């Protein structure tokens, strides 16, 4: 699996209501833009080294997933459930 596909597969896992708007590939990192339920976007940068490691070890995969989750949390609105 390449880095782009790994990122594309992780976002729906960590934030089902978020979607990837863009992934830009640079020499040393991936710039990921995520959109969510609030109509805003958020971006994060993932070092290529970390993404490459995430393809091989679960601990590195969890770190990349956590970074994507923090990014997605900025664009997902909490829906109140009506309880006080």
C-alpha cells in the first residue's frame, strides 16, 4: 500500500463523518486537507517517514491515525442529543 492509499483508508476509520478534500505529496511530508460536517476544512502535515512506517507497524499506524483524528475533530460538529 502506498502512503496516499493508507491515509485515504485511515480517515474513514477514525472519523466516519469526515472526508479527504486533498492530499498533496511533497518530498518530506504529505499535506492532508479534511472536510467534515461543519462545512470547514482543516489541514495537517504527516511526515513521509511516519506514513511509510505506518505501513509496517501497528504503533506507527496508530500515531498517524491519531494525527488524522485530531485534524478531523476540528471539522466534525457534535450533534446534541437533547439531554440536559
